[in-house]
C-alpha cells in the first residue's frame, strides 16, 4: 500500500513504514502506528491531547509536547499538558499575548494559515537569535529550548489550536519532522470528524427536547451575516417576516460583531461547542434564538415557533419553499430560463438566481436540472 503526503511517499512493509523524500530514507516503526491508532480512536479533543502529549515526545526526541489554544478575541487562552514547560506557559499566558509580536518568526510565518505540514523555529532563525528574543526571554526565561516544532491542529473561525514540540538541545531531525507531519494530518482528520459528531449530537438533543406544540424553525447564520431558513417552520416564519423577494436576511455588521463575540463563549475547546442563547432581530422583532456555532464560522439557529403547524401532502413543497420560490420553480419546470421567469414574474434575473440558490440548498441539489427533478417528485409525493 502506498500513501502520498505531498512530496513524501510512504511505503508500508510489515511493521514498518519507510518514508522516501529525495535521498532520505526514514523508518517510522511500530510505535508510531500504535500512537496513530490511539489518535484515530480518540472520542474527544481532550482524549486526543492527552495521548499526543504523553506518547509523541519519545517518537520525536522532544523534551515536551503540548497543545496551545487561541481565540480571535483573547489570543492564547489555554495550554494543555502538565509538564514543566506547559506549567510555565500556562502561568505566563498574559506575557505570551503581550510579547507575541516580538516572537522571532511572527513576521516570517502566517500562523493563521501555515499550511498542512509542520514548521520549525530553526527553519527561519538560529538557536541564538531565538533564545535572545524578547519573547523567549520573558516567556521561557531559563527554560528556553534550542528548537520548537509547530503544527496547526485546528483552524476555526472561533477557536484554533497548535501542536508544539520542544527540543532542549539541537534541532529536530528529518525523521522527527516526517513523523510529526504524518501525525498532524491524522489528528487533524480525526478532529474534523469529532466536530461534525458534536454538531450532530447537539442538534439531535435540541430536537428531542423541543415541545410538540412549538415546532423548531431551523436556520443557518453564515459567516458573512446572511441568514437562510432551512425547514418548513423556518420558511413559514420568515415568509411572514420578510419581503416576498427576500430569500435571505442580511444582518448588519454591528449585529454580526456582537453575535460573533457571544458565540466565541460557546466553545469549550476548538472542536466542541454548546448552544448559546441569543436575542436577535431576524425581521420579526427581538426574538429568543438558540445558536450552535460551527468551526467554519457558520451557526445553526433554532427558534421555537409557538402555535406552529406542520405540513402534509403537497404541503411538503410548501414547507420547503416560499411562495415566490414555488412560482419560479413552476416556470423553470416549464423550461423557462431565469431571464424569462423574471419577465413573467416582474422581478429581476438576479432575484430569480438568488431564489434558486436558496432552492438548491433546501433541496440538497447542485443545479437546476436536479432541482426541477426533485421539485416535481415532491409535488407528486415521491
């Protein structure tokens, strides 16, 4: 079996993996795969962090491995591990954030988007330059290391996390770098899965806990401030609140800023968030809204609609689409173009396209042919 990691080719043979990059040959060994298997089976962010900080150092020749979390408002907000370096950094979080601009590679690496693989302090500066920087002197003091290996574990709009590996003397070998990169990719994939499972679990719990007499209107708040209704109750609610040709609602920049700051508080770690209760005006006046943020910057919104009514039969289509969207789909199903439908309905072609975008999302399709097929199937009760 051959697995490609960008410029690195891994060849699996028995209990070992040999990595060939240019003329360098590196053996991973069984201990690496034991760690990879444990990481793959992790069921939470905390469990994965505990595994990495305990078992990764001997595979890399590192003094200590830890995970540092950051948020867009606070900067560094958490340090995970119980070793001496972690204890010192945990006690110096304020200093880390204050002196971070003086870190010797801050202006040489985009820490918000460093790429898929790891990078090292010694890739950019010498050991002396690193140790003599204001950042290291004030944050690490006598515990300064010769080399630090970094890797982005989680990159979200609300929280992100870096894997840090510290070497007391010398620099990380090519073998250590290969193992670190491979482990980083494995961990990142598992954390993506854990975030998805958390969102799914939290949504299911909220639905189960809802009252039958108060259906839940479900909407998506996109990172750009656009609100999109997703289910029957949400379509009925927004159709009463919004203009006929307003398929989505755009929140103002001040409202989005305030909402973003509140949603940051929903995160217990970079992949696990809980429901946050908000007061939002989505067009019908201030409303109690439950919001569950996702790492990509979106948030699932749920509103209990008192006295709501369900749909049946052809009402399935009525529940999914607004009146205007049904009119557009009727004409599109007749073979009309967006421009022709716009003329017939007395609206602009751009408005028709915006409605179609909403139709595609609500029906789970990617183009108008699939949308028409799905629309007609729903009308026939299929």
